[in-house]
């Protein structure tokens, strides 16, 4: 059987290649992909070879996939033809895998293009969990790209009040407000610090989540955080942050810094504020199913899988209107 998948043959190069799928084994299943979601910050960084993101080429990107099982091996007992499944497979039209690597999408009514946010939502959630937000704590999310918008909603679900977001792009702040932010601010405004102080009764936010990945934003996060605040570095920083005085900016304020890379998770068993990827992913699918988590407004582009190079060209140009890019596969299913 022939299938298609996205490949990066070299830096800043994107192709869609046709390849032959291996026959499924007795303990495997064949999945036809409905859609995949581009992770804009991470995929752009590795495609362009930005700082802290030097990858190898050729590379096959992607890790958010929703599909339907269309064939099962004769020894498989926990998967059936027609099951809708979520996985960390890449941008591909079909794939063969073990059922143990799949999560069931329980409700047939959840659109695939919404369910596909399960993985990026889980990535944002592990950072929000590290903040240990208590009900009523003022929380600031710096950056309202895709991860920041997800982190903002999850902070609100965790009890943050008020939830304040900041971004340099007003259109992103408009989306942030529409999906639940209590207040939105632009750091370029001359009175940014005064506005933030007013919203936090002069004490500064108890939690700051840095979701831009820009080195300068870390300085901002440390500067605006309140006394004894928790600062979560959720986005992967692309470069070094100059001129941070740790005595002044961290030590004297009593700040707690959390690195929140998705790879720093328990492998086997969840514990308070420290869940496995599988458990967080299952929760995100449930939140999306029960409309507790609004992702539809975050979709900015829908692109057929075979036109993926066009989507990545937009990504490399870093248009501020680009947020959630859904690649559509097998739409005739």
C-alpha cells in the first residue's frame, strides 16, 4: 500500500513523499489519518535550525495525529476497525503501529480537528501543573501563540484569577480574550507595568508562565513577577538571555523557577502535579469532548496534507496570524 508523509530533506526544505507501507503484523493495526496538527514553535525551530533546535536531516516531523483504524492484525483484541484514535505519529496519511501506542477518542461527535489538539494541550498542561496554581492566584501568561493560548485556558481551569495575557500582536490578544482571558496587555504599551500592577493590586502576579520562547521575554517574566512568585519556562527558549542579575531578579524576590520541557515527565506513573504524557493526553481529550477547553477558535489554517509545503512556508515567514495549522488527510472517509 502506498501512503504519503511530510519530510524535511534539508534545512528549510519541505516535501511530501510517497512511500510503501509494510504489511501489518499480527499484533499491529493500520490507521488512516484524518488530520495532524503542526506544532508551530517547535517545528519551525527545528526546520530552520534555530538555537537549541539543531536537528538532523532528513527528518519526518509531527507528533499530533487523529485517525481511524482501518485494518487490525489477527492477534489484536483491544482495537477494532472503525475506532477513532489519537497518537503521536507524524504528518502522514497512513501508518502501521501497535495498539498500545494509541489512545481511543471516545466520542464520535468530537471533530478530528479539535481532538488533534490533545498533544499540544498536554504539553501546555505539564507546565501549568508545575506552577501549582491555587484558586484565586493572579496568573500572567506571556505570549499568546498556540501554546500560550492553551496554557491560558488551562491556568483558568486550574483556578487562576485573574488570568492576564500579554502579547505584542493585538489580533492574538483579541483571540485570547475571546477564549477566556480576563485581561489582555501589550508589553510595548508605555504603561504596561502600571496596568499589570493595577490588575494584581500592586503585588504582581503570583504565577508567570513564559510561552514565547524569546530570550528577552525571560527578563520580562522575572521583572514583573511578584514577590515569592513561581515562574514557569514553558516555551523552549531559542537563544541565551543576556543581563539577568540573579541576585536582583530571582534571589532577592524569592522567585521559584521551573523548567517545563515536555520530556521531563514521569515515564510510568502519575503523581500530584507530575503526570505522565498518556494521562495528560487522555485528560485533554476529555476536556475537549466536554467543551471545557475551547480549541476551535485557535485554528487559523486548514491545509490538505499534499500541500504541506505551503503551510510550512507560512510558518517560516512567521506570519502573526498563523496559529493552529491543521493538515487534512483522507477527508473522503
